[in-house]
């Protein structure tokens, strides 16, 4: 009789393992494109600058420029996304920047940020750029001429890639 109980236990354990194997997720496969294939078959993405804001600043003070870019789809980006921020005359970018991939020119008037491929359809990316208003700027001034531009080789609509902004000097 002990042989029968042992056989039933072994069969039950084997059946449980087989059922557990069937419940495990199957590995996902992905196709990796080489650089030359990516150049031949870019994604169909529509990048746009959807929001730019800052809180203004006093002369000699700092505000943070926040730029929000989006991939309006229908595909995720297959190439890097570049966001370029131009700071209006009378102010300079001072860092640190977000994301850390951002770099400024020597005068702090132009900042370039790069995001890796893979910004999903209907997803956003944010840049945050601290900007200092020059001390000699008069209270009540409005510093105009700032822009935020997004670009990628995959972008199918460049008509929504740039937004302008101003900094109010309090």
C-alpha cells in the first residue's frame, strides 16, 4: 500500500510541475535593427513641443524653464530625440540641467539635450533648465526671444516642433 501512495504523490508532483510550466510567461522576442536598417526604416512619430513655462525672476535671480515635448505617435521614436533651448537675451542658463545629458554653450544662451530612442507614442519627456536673469535687467522687463525646439530623424511633422517663451522680470 505504501507503494501506491508514493506513486500517486510522484504523479501529482509531476502534473503540478507540468501545469506550472504551462502558466509561465513565454519569453518575448524583439527585433534589433542595425544602424543602416534604422536609417532606411525610421519610425512614424510626430514630435511636438506641448508646453513651456517658467516662474519669472528678479534681476540677478533664477527661474527654472520647463519644456515638455511629446511623441504624438503613432510609433515610438527609433532614433534619438534632441531638444534645443535658446535663452532670451538678458539671461543665461546656469545648470545643473535635467536630464543630465544637456550641455550648454559657453555663454549659456543655447542648451542641447538628447534623449535616447524609444520615446513611446503619446508619451512625454521633460527638460528643466535653470536660467539666471542678468543683474542689470530692469524690473518689469519681459525677456523675449526664448525658444524650445524638438527634433529627430523620425519626426513626420515639423510644424509643431518649436514653441517660444518669455521671462518676466519681477
